[in-house]
C-alpha cells in the first residue's frame, strides 16, 4: 500500500460497497481485510468464503472519508453510485460498533453479476463487479446478456454468471417494451413481481401444449452446467411472457373489467373472469391457455383477482393487491440447484466430499441391501428412520419433460 492515493478507481452505478472495496483491493494487490485494516484500523474481522462476495460491508463515516481519498473519488459521487454507502452507518458502524462491519448475503438484497464487457469497458480491467439486482439493468441490451442473481449454495460454492440472449431476440424486445412502462406506471414494478410469479407457476406446470418455452430454452447460450441451465435460465426464458402479463395487470382498465366480471363478488375459479383469460391468451399467443386456466382456484393469478375484489370493497390497502402470497412465490433457484446437485452426488454435501460418518453409513447400507432381500427387514437410517435400502422406482415423467431439459 505504498502507493496510497495514486490509484483512481470509480464505482459502478448500483454496485455493492463490498464489490467496490474488493475491486480497489485487487488494484492495490491486497486482500479486502488488508485494505479495510489500513483505512479502518485494527479489529476488522477477516472475510472468507465465496459466499461473502455477495454480502455487504458497512463503513463508519471516518472510514468512508479515507476510502474516498484512497480511490480519489469524491465522497458525494460514491454515495450516489453505491446504494449502501451511507445506509445504516450511524447504527451499524459508529459508537461501540467496529469501523467496518460485514453482512452476509442472506441479510442484504439480492446481488447479481454486472455485465462483464460493460464492467471491463468502464474500469479498463478484466474484473467482476456485483450490483444490486435491478429490473432495469438485468438485461444488457448492448451486449445481449441476462445477468443471473448470485446464489450462495454454501460458504465455498457460488453460482453466478450470465445467459447469452443473441439467439432469443424476443427477450431483448420485451425488455425494451418494459422500460417505458416502468417510467410511466407507478405500479408496474410491483405488477411485474406478480406476473413473474404467475409465469413461474406455468413454467413449473410444464403443460403438454407449451412448445414455445422448450424451443426458446434450446436457443439460450449460458456458461453453466448443462443440467442446471433449465433451472437458472427460467426467468430469462419466461421474460417475454412476464412482460406481457405485466402490461395487462398494470392496466387499470383490466382491473375494472375484472370487477365487472365478478360483480364485486369473490370468485371461486378463474372461469368467472373470462375476459381476463381471453386477453392473456391473446397477448401471449396461446389460445389453449383459456381452457387450461379456467378451472384454476389457486395460484398467483387467482390471488391477484381476489385481491382486486377485496381492494374494491375497501378491505385491503392498494399495496396488498401487488403482494404475492408466500405460497405462490416462485421457488428459489438456489434450492433447486442444491437439489439437482444432490441428485448427482448422492448424499454428499454440496461443494465437498462425504463426511466419514456418511461414508460409514453408505458402507453399512451396502451390506444391508442383501440382508433386506433375504430377510425382508429394511435397514434403518442413521437418524432412526427407515433407510433407502431399496429405492422405489422413479415416477413416470411426462413425455414433454425431454424438451424442457438441457
């Protein structure tokens, strides 16, 4: 750190403070802990594990001033570019608290990897930057890529990357249609969250008549494990449909039509809002969707219709119309990736080899299988439950699934 004050490094808009500090530390050829110890004094706890990269660091005012001097950027510009630069500083980094406090990724908003080419062009260095997830910057139109949310499976396993959209121009066009809506309609971003939950449930349903998504999935380009592309690319593949549903839900005219169809009464199924289903089927190019959804009495779309009726009655505030119930929120991608990896490595923990206890259990289980066949007595799991000595045959999978896998 002999050249303190020599290197000038500007932050990226929406970047996490920890990402900026990490890039600055790389330029000075020191660790994050070493850099913060130099500007914050002793007592900075070490940070380790890849999962810490998607966390955050909160700095005391004095530390922020020294860091601004170190990177030769005005502190006002750092506060503008870094959303958490001043967030919670009085409560989290002053008084008896340490001058620099780390927060894990599970306690801060979602983080995504910024477009690599844009980052390299703006920093003049081949490095990575992590930004707070934002709908507007999720897609880089110039370089035609979709940034995935960074997923920490454990302390040593971090899943992040980008999905190439050159083969799916409809995703780019959908994003260009959404941006003006975000500027004009105040509820559009909340409506997108509802729409994303709706199309995610359709994705999980894997209907036999759905042919557009499997074909689109085959056209995306991603530097990801082959079996995980279908999971991690879900939001990108379904993005055009999510934008189309957002356009309908955020239109007050369609909310009024929902109230007219239901006559202000709580619907029992989506059959009672035929005009909404017809419009969704038309704008999505899926005429079979009307019949598919008509009998539905659950899901994010049905919950939204009922919330519109309750709002008209004055029973709930406006924000409740756009609140997706926990039961209908999209399943977390990290949980799905963990499940996929467990299927491939058996009971080995993600990112590591089986423990000695696990190995001993597997050896005992292998010896117990012949015993089960001779005596009919099933081995017991090490926690006391029945063990999977003779696993049941896998359930029959619908023929459509082959088109959904990569």
